[in-house]
């Protein structure tokens, strides 16, 4: 059993989640070059405009067309400025389950945008797309992303030992790989009750991402 996510936009009080456009390339490249993004995701470093173009114009559309997931650009409603991205991947259409990952731009952190975008995506998945499970994976030391998971109502299911490679800066300024545990979280439709009233000013990065 397979399917394809519709090419839609989702609105919240402060945000618009929409398909990426060619005009997002420079802002997306700048966001993905941030130190914390490099630490907790698998994107190439440095992240070039060519990388951004390939992701926005080729890889992201292919994810949706092939039924593997979908990718949203997240805009601030008032300014229409790109504040982040949400990526659904590893979709199982028979089980009605998918995995969420997200990144928030450095200038937009501390506003609760990660929680708001993730919760809006979950509500859309469960209510409109009739999904039954949303999964999130965070590196064991990524406390900001763990707070996002808790704020939207996720339940911690366990730890995958040594299952992810994070990165850290060496004294000479280069990046080195660091193996870390991964915490697996899940969200079911019944977990959403009351989650919207618990959002706090926390923003984070999911560790388990295939943006490369």
C-alpha cells in the first residue's frame, strides 16, 4: 500500500508551512550552515547554494512524488521570512506512520516556532491525512529537541544505543564525528489532547535527518 502527500500549505497563528520555492534557496542555505544545524543533522558542511538548490528543486519534490514523505518551508506569517523547515520521511502507508524532523533558523530561535510547526504538522497528519503514528528521533544530548517533543505531547519509547553520528568542532575549527545514542519518541492521535496549551519558547533540531 502506498500513497502521496498532497502539495498543501498549513497555517497556524504565527506560521505558514508551505512547499519550498526556488526563491528560498539562499535563505535555506544560510540556515543550514548554522553551527547547531551542523552539529545535530547530517547535512553537508559547508552547505552551499548548490546543495540548497538540489534539495529544494530535486530531492524534496522527489520525496513527495515517490511517497516517501514531504517537505515544508516554514514562514513567519507577518514577515513572510523563512524561519525553518519540517521534513516528513520514512513514511509507511500501510501502518499510516511517518517520521518528523525539523530545523529552525538561528535568528528565529526562542520563539517556540519548532513546537508550533511540529504540532501543526501532527494535527494535519492525524486529522486530514488519517495517520496513526508520528515518530521523532533526537540525539541523547540534544535537550532542546527533546523539549520540543515533550511540549507537543510525544512519549519517549526508548534509546537506540550508538545509533547516530553527531558532529563537534575541533580546536583547529574542523568538524569531527561523535557517536551518540538516539531517543525515540512517538505521537499518536490520542496524545494530542491538551498539547497546544503546553507550548513553551523552546526550539530544537531533530537528530535523525537525511538532508544530504
